């Protein structure tokens, strides 16, 4: 005779943990796959929407065959073979593929190998970057237009041709660089963590712990990892668009940004604001917030340990954002037009 109550409770806890992990994977907005032997082990809702297929037509399909059928992607098997033969976990490849002619679509497929027990799985990110590519074309045309106006604007006091060119290049490329960095974080960090979490839960369900103590320990570990992923997603969402801007306004958002910067960089910081209108246009608030972000990032990179003062003031219908530090800085005579420091 055996007391099966504990076993049933453990099985119920594992089912709940599996469901919770699956819900997290489903909520990720980036199309994400996990492959075993090039077969789709799991695919989230974002991928199914991109593919236009239900789960039963996606799961357990050979991914190279599915990608070829849906988007005319060349055979990916050789790339996965090379990736699978590399020695280090975390290696990967990126492929951009266009189909449908000049007005067609552009996809980027990124894959990374992840060691699991004695074998490996592939974590795959599939992005439709058509809109991004078209935006880059528009930005390139705008850059060319701005370059044609440099001769006139370079006569403005205190601005050389090189400074204007560097500033224009920085403004046009900084947003794309930030988006690429976030995409890498989603794929290389959060995506792999989610995939491994789901596989660990599946293994826990297939091989239940031997007793309640081990069950509690394993579930606590899964809970902590899930909480860490949730916090990573919150931070990434905040970087994409800090909700505090909409909820509490620019002064509160800037104060939080400055305090978080001081804590992260171990620097003394201060923030003041005065005379601000009750409400700012969203595009103005967003632009000022991003400027402050970039300036603080440059301070952390170039100034060393210093005291930072941020001031936002309104006067005569104008807003002035001032960011000052007393750090080491850099030698202006050695600066090149290839970059811009706020």
C-alpha cells in the first residue's frame, strides 16, 4: 500500500508549472522556436501568427521544409549542420532573405545552439523586417537630402560641416542601433532562458521528483527563474517605451531615470524641474526622455565617476533640458566626425 496523495500533489504542481512556463513563452511578442533534430519542438503564438498556421500544423514539422514552403527560404540544413558541429554552446548564425520581388517581404532568421544535457537544441528567432528595411531606405534618402543642405546650414555660428554631418548620422542611426540591440537581447538572453525553462519543466513532468522536499526545491528553482525572466521583460519593455511617461509625466520619468542611473553607476546625481506646463505633447516628452537617456549613457562611457546634474525648465514658451557633469571628458582635438557626444 502506498500513500499517493503526495504524488498527486506533486503531479498537479508540475502541471501548473508547465502551464505557467508555456503561458510565458506564448506571451513573448517575437516569433520564437525551439528545434530538436531540426524538428519544431515548440513554437509560440507570435510564430504561428507569422506563419498563418495552427499549432497542429507547426509542431513536429521540419523547420527547413516549413520555411522553404512558406517563404521560399533556401535549404537551411547546411547552416544548421555547421552550427551543430561547432564546439561552443551559444554559437549561431543570421540569415536575411527576400522574396516576392521589389514590393515583397524580407525575413531575418537567427539561430543559436544551446547545450541541453548530452545533446543540443536550436533556439530560432524569425523576424519580418520588411517595414524596418523600408524605413532604412527612407532614412537613407533623408540622409542624402540632409547632406545636400549641409553647405547652407554649415554657415550657422559654431557649427562646422563635420559636426553637422556627424549629428545627422547619429540621429538617423541611433534608433536602429537600439532596436538591433533589443532584438539581440530578446533572442540571445530572454529567448534562450524561456526555451530552457520550458524544457526543464517538461523534464520535471516526465521524471517526477522522488519526494515532497525535492518537489518543493525544484518548483522553487523554476519559480525564481520565471521571476527573473519576468523582470528582464519588464526592463526591456520600459526601454522600448517607459509607461511612466504616459502615466505620471516627463518630470517623474526623468527623476526615476536619473535615480536609476545614479544607483547603477554609483554616482551622485540630482534632478530639478521648474515652470513646466501641466501637459506636454507625447512626441516632445518622448524626445526629451531619449535625449536624457543618450546623454547619461555617454557620461557613463566617457566621464568616469562624477557628479551629474539634470535640469528641465520652461521659459517663454520654450523647454530647456540641461545635463551637466564634472567628469574627465575627452580631448576635443582628438575627436573625429564619426561619432557624436551629447
